[in-house]
C-alpha cells in the first residue's frame, strides 16, 4: 500500500538520512522541502523577500503545496513517498520566527500526508551532530535557543501524527523504529 509519509524534526536529528533510508526500505521515493528545482533558487528568493517574515512563510507554504502535489501524485500512482519536512515544519518555523497568521485556514486546500512523524533525539546528541556539520545554517543557530526550539517543538508535536525517539539508534534501527511506529512493512515483506 503506497503512503505519503512525512518526517519532521529539528535540524541535526537525522531526518534527511532517515528519509532516504526509509524510502529505500519501502521501495519508495525520497523527497525534500524544498525540492531540487527550488533548492538552488531558495537563497536568492529569500534575499529578495528581505525581512518580511510573512513573505518567507508564504514562500515555503507555496513550495509545500507544489511538493505535496508531486508527492500525492506519486502515491496515487502506487509509489510510497517519504518527505523530508513538509507543512508542520513550515508552520512551526514561521511561528517561532514570530509570524502570526492563520495558516490552518489554508490547510484544507493543500495536499495532506497519510502520516507525519516527529523524530526526536537527545538534545546533547543533536547539538553534537550540528557542531560536526561544520558551518551552521540560520535555522541550526536558531534551534539552539531554548525559546525558539520550544515553539518549534510544540508546533511540531501538535501537528504530527506520532513521535519516534531515535536516541541511541543507528541508521538501520532508526528505520525499524519508524516502520514499527507507522505500521508499514518494507517492499516485498
């Protein structure tokens, strides 16, 4: 059974690796927000939007609409899709950055995943992983602030269907934990 699965988390938890590995285990497609067509344009667009936080949030919501439509089409055609971030992160990060807009009013018009998973990890381990990456992004730096992180995690927790802790898990174990939580078997099983 093809499913549209979203993996949400703070940066440094392992969602990108898990997305890729879970998609492979399910014989599906790994996708990300923003997708490959938008990713190289993201920085120039963000620069053009300036300090208008609502504009940035709406840009990411538009990207989510486009990527979600592609994901839903693939799922409807019989391929499982595992997406690295989607609507919950878009809204959570906008809220943490002070955007006070009624995003929920737009949600019925947007593609919806079949299940969204919030990955969690011990905070000390997450910080160690962020440091090991080298240069940190703005989102990485912001997520180190306890207040910012708290807003993001509260929003993600309220918007995701389930939560899976990957503390102490290697890549294979993380996939097993998520598969066990969402109740789907890899292709051929």
